[in-house]
């Protein structure tokens, strides 16, 4: 295989770059030894010419050329074309500059991406990739009854310009006014091409409604949970208010006890677990009696109405528990009538005793529950006939609950509305 002279120098130049810069004498000797090794190749004549050339320009023969030869060895311009050397050195220079200026490199990449996007958009416009196709033929004939709701394109100023005999795809030349068939790419009277209709995509009224948030959904979420779960700030503020009097240790103990009792179904080992076992507000699961006890043939008798509160619950705690149950379950809970009946009874007990008052969290929870119930009554009064008796029972109890002035005025305005009916 014949090796060109320039290529035969490449492997040795690449492996001796350090020697080229430090010791030109060693380089020259190495080049001569490399040339002598090539004599054994098939191309003996080329190897001899190369050997004489290297021995002639070697610094061992001409010591006065050592400085010039050192520059030639270090840059490689004596053995490689100038454009190759420039490309190698400029690439190395660019890499070193990029390491020292990373921010400017990112800016250059962003600018290149922006330029490429502009170029691609221009190419799409030239290629017709954004064309919408055929316009609305009914609009061109002046009989489109959809108006602005039409999903097809209405070219401005061309309504009624096509006769009724035209079919879908037929077009009118904008230059001479001739009517052409759909398969004709050019006008039959002149050289004008078939027009390509383009327009920016505009969402319809239906798409705008579907893509925008529904305020009624947000209002329903606030009525059900007391806050909007999609807003992090509202959720954090809500739970901070609920847990403002609860420490981290108490919260962890309560969660561990709830996990043992409600999920694992273990036997209670402490008073906290016993109270959690007696709670009925969460989870809302009616297991019922065992199958061997239930007699389907027995006549339905009078069932005892079980209280939703644990035994021995104080009126203040009962108000907070029942109000929180209403906030968690919402106005669609089937047990809402019983919850309101017991809540009204406990509120009246708190109002009678001047020595006990509701805390700030309990007052806020009670007002939230009242708002939920009042909103449900306003939405469908026929489905909530138990709401007016509840607010009538709360009348004249606003002063003895420990509510703030604003909360007291709000609750009074609600109860007054039911007392007037």
C-alpha cells in the first residue's frame, strides 16, 4: 500500500508533539529513524527520497536553522497545509475560551436556537406547511349560517364571490376573475397559481371555556374543604390554623394511634386509641352486624338513633368535632340532618354556660360549617329542609359562643334571615 508523504508524517507528528516543542535535536533524530524504517516498505524509491529530505533539513546537519525549525516543528506548518493547522489551532483556542466563559457559550447556543427557529418558520411558510387547505365554500357563496362559529376559514373580503354552481375546491383567480376547477393548480386564463389560504389559529368560544378554569368548581372546592386545594398558600394557611394548638409530637401520636386503630385494626392500648376507636366521623364506613346475627325475615323494628359523638365529650369539643365533620364531609353527607341537630344542641349548651367559650380555631370551623350549610340551602332549598330549623335554633346564641365581632355579625345576619320566614 502506498502512503503519501504528508500522511506518512502524521502518526509520528501526533505522537511526538511534546518532543517537538522541547528538543528539536531529538525530533530530527526520530524523524530520520522513522524514515529509515520506511525503507523496508514496498515503495523503496519514495522512502529514499523522504530519507534524503529529512536528513537535509535536519537540525543535526544545519545547526543555524534550529530556531526556525523549532517553530516549524511546533506549529506543523512545514508538513501540513495551512488550513489544516489553522483549523486545529482555532478549535483548540475555541475550546479553551469556552471553558473560561460558560455563560457566553450558553448565550451563543440560545441565539443559535432562536435563529434556527426563525429559519424553520420561514421554510415552513415557503413550503406551505401552515396552509389550512380549502376555505369555507358556503362563505364564498355567501350562505354560511355558522358565522364566527364556523371551524373553516373565511377569507376576508371574499364572501359571495363564488357562484352557487361551484363545488368544493373550486377557486376564483384573484387576477383575472376566472372560475377554475379544484384540480387546476394554475388559472386557465392566466399564469396565476391557486391561492393558499393561511390564518392564525384562533380558539373558539367553546375551546376558551374548556381551557379556562371554572369558578364554580373552585367555589365548590372551597365549600367542601374550606380552602382551594390547588392553591398552596391557602392549603398551608388552612392547616396551620387547624393545627395551631397541636404540637408535632401530639400530631404524630394521634396519627400513629389512628393508623393502628383504623387501618391495622389493633386492640386499643391507650386512652387516645380508645377515643379514636369510639369516633364515628372518620372513616365514614358502616360495617354493620355480622351475617349470622342479621335475620332477613324479621320485621323491621324501631332502631335506636346512635349519637355521632363519643361518650363523655364536652360541649366545646363536641361543637368543634361536629363542625369539623361538616367541613370535611360537605353538604352532601347523608347524615347532615343528624349532624346539624346535634350541633345545634351542643351550641345551645355552650351559650348557656358563661364559663366556657370556643377557641379561635373552633370559632373559625363553626363559621365555615355554617357557610357550607347556608350555601347548600341557597343552591337547593327543596333538598335541604332541615337547614332552617338549625339556624332558628342558633338564634340568640351568637353572644355566648366567644365569636369575634365580625363572626358574630355574620352569624346574626344568617340567623335573622331564617327567623323572618
